[in-house]
């Protein structure tokens, strides 16, 4: 848990009260939690504008971890469709704990063959990639898709999902991760340390950018004349607004171009979780785990996330 904003050093391993659930909630005994960049933003309180909702001086929610898998041990009075003892996965409030509270509308049944650790690695990253490709990007079979940040938490799903939808995928990553991205199903991999994307003659129907370190004009230059750019999240930028101005600006100027541009802020739904579970069951996508830490080493797990060195999801187990 944490009592103030900051880097991973503000986290501490301590006793916490069991969450109290509402009428539409379930209490889950956590079997696994995976970390997201969103957990880092909640921990640091960055960008600062977010603290209006998170808590001005300190976080109102003191336990991190939003993606969980585990077993239902208690249900609210209005919950239907589940039973105590059910294995589930989805989005919760405070997954880095023995017990966590989740809305019944934000979880689905966990398949018996996937396992808790892999189930926990699906929700936010998988749903974000799904929204970027399907809702914002309108991906179609046969299209050329460029995924920038292909080895990241969202990128690993974006590459796999784009291929599952019948697209031809090009991934952008660093030298050390090119083989990994090829293994995800990319038909071509660009090593950004050796190849300048701005000089590429290739044009893509859909560009999904998870990195946010290239000018929007450069991204448009590799788009087909009527292609679509999707900027996921808002990394970088100032401490106050972070990278939020970039996707918002791209969306605002989209009307001036034949090319479409969208800034994506994703909210995970139960229907997304079921879609992802079905795709895993049919072996069209697979979660990728970088490393697993015990709950007592949650600080070290967050440091691994902060380092940017992870290839796949970081999972914490009791």
C-alpha cells in the first residue's frame, strides 16, 4: 500500500483491512495480479491533473493493482450470474492484496485451462489493444497495420489481435526485442535504433502508437491517404498534463485531414474480457508473462515495471 505519491519507494508491504463490498460487488481472494502502466500513474499521481479525481495530496485508494484473477468468496445482494467459489478474472480495486473488491460487471469466469496468472495478464492491456484495433481503428482483414511499441504491455496484444483479425502486422521495437515481436506474429519488425520510421516508403492503413515520442505529423506521413492513426494513452509530456495533449490534439485536428486520428482512453468491459478469453481459448492470442513476484516483493515488481525492461506482463501472486 502507499500513503503518498511517488515512485515505487512509496509502496510498503503491510496489513490491510478486508474490503467491504457493495450490493453489486464481489469479494475476490486474489490468486494473481498483473501490473499496468496505469498502476504507475496511480502510484505517482501523474499527470498532476489526475489528482483532482485521485486525491490532491495523497491517493484515496492506497492499494495498487487493477487486473486480477482469483476466486469469489463473497457476493453483494444484487449480484447474479456468479456463485461463491467461482474462478474469475477482470478489473478490481486494489489487486496487490490477499482480497480485493470488484464490480460484478467488470469480471468474467476464468477458463479452467488458462490459469490464474495468465488470466490476470489479460484485462486492461488486452482490452486496450482490442479497443485500439476494433473500435478506434476499424481494422479489416488484409489491411497493413503498424504497431509502435510492439513489445510493450498493450503492444503484445495489439500484434496478436491484428494478426487474428487478418491484418498484415509490422511491429516497431528495440533491437533486443525484435525476435520476440516476430514470435508474436508480426510479418515484419522495424528496429527503431537502426531504421528511421520517417524514411519508410511503406504506407499503413492503421497505425497504433503506444510510445508517444514521435510527432503526429511523422506518424501521418506513414499512413495511407485515408488511413487511421490511434494514439493509445498519454505518456511523456509535462508533469501537469502528461501526454494527454498529444492524443487530444490529434483528435481535434482530424477533421482537417482525410486521414483519421483518434486518442484512445480505454475502459475495460466484461464483454471485452469474454472476447479475449474466447480468443485465448481458440489459441488466436496468448498472454505473455515477463516475470512473477510474491506479494511480499510487490515493490520489486513495480520497480521492474518502472525499468521498462519487461517483455510481457509482470505478475504478482500471494
